[in-house]
C-alpha cells in the first residue's frame, strides 16, 4: 500500500474523531441536561460552543498549516482538544461551556490540515475519491459516537464519557505525530495569504457551500421530528430512516468523489446535486400530508443527496488555491459551512413550528437553488495549476 493511503487513513481518522465532538455529543443531550442541571435550550447553547470555536479558528489554523505543515498543526490541535475535553469532565456547566468552546478552537486544526495532507499526496485524478473518504469519516465518526457514547454516559456517567473522548482524541493526535509527513518537494507558503482569501471564486464557492449546508442540516435536524412528531411514525422507525439516510449519505460522498475524478470536474457534479436536492425538498413539501410510505420514499433519498456533496466543495476549494495554500482555502470554505451549521437547525425548526413544515422544506430548496445560481459562472483552472498535476505514491 502506498504511503499516501496511510496519510489518508490517519487524516480520515482524525476527521472522524473531530466529528465525534461537534456532531456526536448531541447523542448524550439528555445526560448532559441532567448532569449539569440545564434546560434543553441551555444544552443547545452548550453544544453550540464547539461549532463557534471551530468557526473562529478555521482560517488561522489553515494559515499555520500552510506555513508549518499539517503534522504539527494536527498534533498540537488534537492534544489541545483532548485536554479541553478532559476539562469538561472535571468542571461545572460554565467550565464545560468554556472547555467545549476551546475544544472547538483546537479541533478546527483537523479540518484544514487533514485536507491539505490529502491535497498534497493525491493527484487530481484520484483526489475526489480521497477527499470523499476523508469526508465520509465525518458522518461515520458521528454515527459511531452516537452508538457508543450514550451507553458510557448512562452506565459510567457524563465525566467518564468525556474522558473516553479525550483519550481517543489524544491517541489519534499521537498517531498523526508518528505517521503523517509531507511528500517530497512539498511547498509551504511563506507570504501573505490575503490573495487566496480574496479570490472571488473561493468566496463564491464558500457562500454556495454555506447555502448547501441549509438543506443538509435541515434534513439532519428535522427528519426524525418530521416523521415522528409531525406524521406520527414511531420514534424507533423514524430513527431507523434517519440512520439509513446518514449511512447512504456517507457512501454517496465516495460515489460523487469518484464521479468527479472521472469527469475531471468538481463543480459540474456539485451543480447537479444542488438541483436534485432542491427538487427533492420541494417534493417533500408537496407530499407533506401524503401517505407515510410515499413521504418516506421521497424524504430519505432527498436527505442522501443533501448529505453527499461536501467532498466536492472541499476538493474544489483546495484546487483553487495556489500551491502551498490549500489549507487556508479549505479553511475559508469550511468557515461558511460552520456558520450555516450553527444557525440552520434553529431557523429550520422555528419555521416548521411557527409557520409550516412545508415552508421549512421550501426554505431548504431555495437555499440549494441559490447555491446553484452562485456556481453557474464557473471556469476551472485545474488543468493549468501545478498543484493539480502532482502525483505522489
């Protein structure tokens, strides 16, 4: 096995471990509420601290990764996040909130730096698949955490659950320190990063990505409430539909990555997925009161398409960057995603409850259509970029 696959595996493991914190912790919301004596909205604020810290730190970590290398960044970030998670286990609600905010600040290092590692080791012809593997680690890490962490929290207590998360995070950080290195001839940035951050195509891609997170997190936040609370399906069956959609969405990230490699284009598939997602949410809105099997037959694949596109946008962001600056570009693109991820669940839920469920679905569709419009005037520079012709094995 080529060393590049070792880098990919370790990078994906780091990505999945980071997702265990910002996507997996909601699985123990009831235990957090009881342990810290919080209301449900207060638990939401507690968990949102991770996303806030991540959003703030993404671009600075990306700049450091481009200048100092991904191994240093992911190691320091991982060990720092582990220490913060350990602090959650030792403190009260206020300390937990600050510690989770700090865990987001440190954990943000993984998002940009692991992407840079993949960009460095894989050429354009296989980068879509590689980034798809990396992105698939996010829902898989969240799913595994959701399956394991509640049992630990219930049987051994919330502090033990955070100790376990801290231990896994520290272990992965050490694996990064031992196993990840840059390819021969890797370029590090030594000048101002303002040029890439002001690139109008990167700004447009970032905005489009943030808009596509709206249907993605609408599906994530509202699928179970839609089927269970709104349509009366059992919570177990609704959760099963949610789980299947998440698993297929993860597999879809691999599929669209391979697709983009074969057509040697990231934006073309991203445009198509955007339109299919928009059409799916419009259909869900129309079928709001349709027979339940018919609604499920539409909402499940719509959720899959809403979940599968991330690798395309991340890869395009890295390929837009001048050589040696991919981490900064990926961090810029991810910042818009985290901002949208932090606001969409509340906004979508508010519209569903206080306006109408179909209105929330139409809002998600409108965001996907707007993203598609932003991606329309796109011309790829991939063929002429030295970074995108690199091939390392």
